[in-house]
C-alpha cells in the first residue's frame, strides 16, 4: 500500500511540475518557460565566441566538461543584443532532437521566480500584435490579472538552428588551403 501512495504522489508531482513555469525578464518584458525544460541557471560569464555563427549565438560555455552553445534570446527575437549586467543569467535548457538531448543556454536580463499556472489559466497565443514571432509563443498565462508570454522553446530554438549548433559542436575544424581554396581537416600537430 505504501508503494501505491508513493506512485500517486509522483504522478501528482509530475502534474504539478507541468504547471510550473520559470519566469525571467528580457528587454523590459517578462517571459516564462516550462520548468521541465529547464536544467539549471548559472551566472553570465566565461563565454568563448565562435566565428561564423548566426548573430544570435553569443558563444559557447564549458559546463562540467560539455560544450554548451549560448543563444542571445533578445537577438533571437530580432531585438538588439541583451545588455549584460550583474543580474544577467544563462538558463540551461534541455531540448530533444530525435533521440538526442541537447543542452542550450539562453541569455536573459534576470531570472525572476517559478510560478504555477494551471491549464485553465492559459490562453492560446495571439495571432497578431506580439513583439516576437507568434510561433515562439506557446500560450498566454494569466497571473494576477495580467498576461505572461509562455515561450515554446522547441520553436525558439528550432530544429534547423539546433542542427547548426550540433554540427558546430561535432565537426572537426577545417583549415582552408590558400592556394586552392579547399577545406581540409587539420592534421596531428597543427
């Protein structure tokens, strides 16, 4: 009987987690993402820039031995790059790409709080008038009589961009031969 009670509790816990959203500020607006897609939050710093990446890719960080690309969310939304302050943070988000789990960091102005928003308090995304692409919006959460933009991280970090990021992480660097313009893999000792 104790096992049944534990199992029921875990189902309740999973349902509660599905209703929880991490809120953060970006460019004077407040956004939220599902807590289940959030792996961790770290302070902004120690980024390595990577040449020839899209403008919204700030660089990569070393997260316990793994290379994690960092997306400037403001630039991804078509705004100016986020201004870095003492409160700037990187939210590490887990994205599924087929059978692979990718970790992607997103730069935000500040992290606010975790809120519980019940499904009855979530409206469909607007078809017009949003500052960001409507396919980036999963819904509009009603909190204290105001609306909060719930982001669809799968669309914000779309499969196309994920493929680009995955290739950048796994491809060996290519050297260009000046004489013939060909790209060749580096050899040992180069």
